[in-house]
């Protein structure tokens, strides 16, 4: 009976340890709809151009059912760099997750350069592509703030669409080792108690 209880506890511990912890999340629904927006909730900034907040209800809602989202090539004919940052701990791996869609206005393909900490990746979306989730990992070398940014490469006022941005801390492998070591000790104690 005791071994069964330990097995259940181990399963619960493994399930909770395997989950990444969310340290940042934004879906832009609390931001006001508008063109060339400069004020955002959640610490966002725009530099070197503009972005638009579009979506429901009926404000250039190109991807219905997704609330508010960001047009990364705003209405100024120069796409802005849309950026934010999070506090990170040295040695920990973080995952930036985001939904990216094409411009949905037949304006050609959209290319977006995404940076997170020291990592950078370019994503290309076809004009008619709907939202799809992408990720970019970053392992912090030191503790401090890590910036993540999205820069559409277009200049036609019809950029890629961005929604549901999250940053999660990925559990470290050492955590699993410590968990398994603790479970081994519990198992040995249970065996010893049963023999006595």
C-alpha cells in the first residue's frame, strides 16, 4: 500500500516538475485598437517605425475569433520593432512562444525577424496564412533582463500579424535528477519498513 502511495506521489511530482512555468503572457486584448499605436499594456515598446492594434470588433479584423492582435507593419510605411523584456536567471532555458499569421490582405509574403536574448530567427508567412504557433529558445548566460522583439521586414503597411506571446522557464534536467533521487530514497525506505 505504501509503495502504491509513493508511486502516486511520484507521478504527481513528475507531472508538476515537467510543466514549464509561465513568466510572461499577453494576447493584446486589453490594448486599445488603433493605428500607429505607441502605448501598450504589459511593458511593450515600439521603436524605429510603427505597429497597429487590430481585430475584433470589426477593426480590420483579418483573423476573426482572435480578439485583438498586432499588425507588425503599422500604418506609417515603416515597420516598427515591437519589443519587451523579462527577468531571467543565468543557466535557465526560456521559451518564447508566439502566434504569427500572414498579412491576410494579399500583399505578398511576410518576413519577421524574432530576437530573444542572444538568439535570432527569421520566420516567413504566406499572405493568406492563419495564426500558427512558433517558438524560440534562449538559455540565459547571466541573470538580468532579456529582451524579445519582433521586426517585420515590410514597408507596405500590411505586415504579419502577431498574437498570444508567452515566455516560459523550462525545467532544468538537474530538477529531474533530484526528483528521481528523492523517489529512490523513498522507495528504499518503504522497502526497509515492509521488511521490518
